[in-house]
C-alpha cells in the first residue's frame, strides 16, 4: 500500500530549496477567543507542541550515529528540524490564545538530555551491535516513517474531531509538510530494506519490540493515553490506526506488523 506523501523517489535538492516555515499569520487566531477549544483538545495540542519542539534533541543524538555520514540524511535532518520547530511555534500560538504558555527554551533546557539517544537506548543495546552502517540507517529511516505517518494521522484526526475551521486549516498546513517528511523517510527506508535482508530483520525487531507512540519518551503515560484515546479510540480512530499499520507493514520485510494497534491495546485505548 502506498501512503500519502510516499512517492517512488525523493528529490532532496528540491526539498532543501523549498523548505519554508509553516504560515499561520494569515489565520484569524482571534477566532479562538470567540470559539475556544475544549480542555481535552488543548491538552492534546499541548502534547503535540511539546513533541514538535523536542525534535532538536532527537537531531542532536542522531547526528552521532551512522546516519550523519549520509549526505542526503544530514541535509534532510537539518531542514526537518527547522520545520518541526516551526510546527511547534504554530501550535504554541494557538495555545497562547487560550492562555496556555509553551516556552521552547524551557522545554529545550529540561529535555536536551533526552532525545533519540535515550529513545533508542533499548535498540542500541539489543540491535546496534549487530548493525553496521546502512543497516542502522534503515532502522532510523523506518522508525522515522512510522512516526511521521502517525503524526499526519494525528493531525488529520484532530482536525476532523474538532471541526474548528481555523484549527483545521492550520493542521492541514502542518500535515502537508509532514507528508514531505514521510516521503523522504519511506523512500530511504524502502531502498535500504530492499537492499539488505539483515536490515529488514533488524528493523522488524526494533519496531516490534521498542516502538511506541511519538512523545512516549517525554510525556507521562497518562498524557500518552489521553492523546491516543482522544485521537485513536472508537471505530474511526482504530481505522486510522490500521491505515498507519498498513503503510508500515507495506515496506520490505515488515509485512504483518501492527505496532500502532498494539500500542493502543497496551495503553487500554478502547476500540
């Protein structure tokens, strides 16, 4: 199954040349004063903003792995980091209209010690010893694809559930940029998984054993459960989760993986 934002090839030069901030200054944010979002939605948006702002920590540690030796990967990660930061800024602007302050500098100071090094510690301990070069990059790219597919789905679900025109437009713009991130990750992952059975086995092991919803390593279990229940519960939410799993399992060597649905079950999210 080919997911949205998953073309056959990815033009990194075009991507770096066209990377821009997500725009929201033309949106009527004052409408949130007239029609404020409910507390449940604000809690989910705060979680999303936190995750987007946290990307700098992931980037720092990933640049110490074999991924940094790949020119296309390094170029992408530079632009990806900027775009994710801007997503955090946009979501923080919405939260600010509700009196919810999100301070990037505070988040960065509190969590710089975390990031992919922390998030991937179990993978490094169990898998990295058997991986060399491109095989590790295959895990990184597949993990990134799973996260970005999940992010797009989360933004789309939030827009559907809230039905707030200003919020929906902002989330649509963010999801459009996330689709380009998916395109890069999946293009890289497919090529590397196709080229190496060893990479397929390592990636399958890593995703099936250690993957968790984006933000799990930097938020409480209660917060993760809230967000997953808000966005992925019930028939429509589970349908969206299955779509993400179908995209992941469609990559070489990953058939049958249901990591998103498995995570929802572990969290006790109702179907």
